[in-house]
């Protein structure tokens, strides 16, 4: 199924500087929406505490190169006044908001994987909660009134892992990271209940093993040479580009019957199965299927290829 047109719709991708957020902004714009791409790293304002080179202006450039339109806005989503000003700008410019994607995080830089809560750096852990939970609540609380005023729409909560993964404690990631992802799952549940009689559909979406800019650097490969990393870590053979999940979300946003997904948490592969979208190479990776069937580690290389 081809992505339905989003012409005339307005979208906000909160946390669109890099990774999945950047791809989401690009694909929603490519599908016809006017997209506000927000983040803290800016050519004019400097890098955020993440300390990476990508900027929101770079994201806008890619949106335009893809034939889309939008705006890049420097916003710290931990600050209600900044989010409130963003929403007022969208209201003033367009008078509507049809799609909200909460993809803000960046807190993994504070992770102390494997450390129990009493050994984890407390300040860093609390900052992770602030970045990964508060930002989503603040943005939803302040953007939903405009969505409701303009007739409703789609609210997507980006997370890490399907429900069956996040309902259990995730070994090896530490208390704070596990808590953030569990809370996003609960946020989907809570918003689903509160919006049950309103025209806003809430859906959680998780990519699989994402070949983000940072992930590629961590493995010492590029998008062109990523399969070299899969030879060392077989599970990486089921990884995906950020475009894969972004194409799925764009298709979701264009679905006239999107309300059937209200309250669901969908993987990139489930979106692919539903809408027929593929990754840039035509594959349909199923990272979470690998983990479900083979576990988290030591997957055999030959078998993993069956999940593409």
C-alpha cells in the first residue's frame, strides 16, 4: 500500500534532530504534510548536551530536498513556556495540528547500563527521566488542545520495544532507562483512556535495531558498510534504517481508518505488514521478531537473515 497523501495537514515531530525523529519529519513532509521539526541542536543556537553535529536545520534541508515543506524550530521540550510558544506559533500559522509525534529523548547518554539504582548516578538518572518522560507529557498536554480544536488527529508516542518487552524489567539497561520506556508504554495507555471519546487516535510505535547516526559510529561502519558489523554481531543483520519506521508512521497518519489502532503499540515490522512499506533496500526487517524467537544475544547469522 502506498502512503496516503497528507496534503493540507500539519504535523509536529518533537525531537527531530537525528535518528528516527529526523526520518519521521522527512517522510511526513514527503507525504505532503507541513512539518514542524523541533530539537535543541541548532546551527545558530549551538549543540545540545548530546554534543552531536546534527541540527534541526539539517533536518529541514532534508525535508525540502525530499520535496516537502515545513519549519525547523529550536525548542527545549522540558520547558513548558517554550512548548507553549511553539503551539501558539502553529496555531497562528495554520490554525490546526493534525499529527503529533513525540520522539524526544537523548537521555541514553546518562545511562549506566547494568548499575542498580543505588549505584547509578542520581543526577544523570533524574535527567534521563526528565528528558524521556516529562518532555512527552508536557508536549502532549500543551499540543492536544490545538489538535482537538482542529478536529482531532493522530498522536504517536515513539518508544523502544513492544508491550511484551516493556511489561518486564529489561535486564542490563539499568533502572532509569527501563523506567522511561515502561512509562511511555503507560503513557499510551493513559492517553488512550482519556481520549476515548475524543477524535484523537493514540498509537505507540517502536523501531527495531535502528541504524542511527550514533549507532553506525558506535559500530565503526557507515550506512554503506553496515553489514560488516552484522558479521561481528549477527543480530545487527536484522537492523533497519530510520526511514523504515518513518515510512510506516507516514502511512499510519494517512490511514482513513487509523482509529482502529487506538491504544496499540506497533513495531516497524507490524506497520510494514499493515501498509506494505519497506526499508530503503526493499527489505522488511523484524528485529523484535528475532528477539522474540531467538532471545537477545547469540543469534545465528543465517537465521537472522530470515527476519528481513
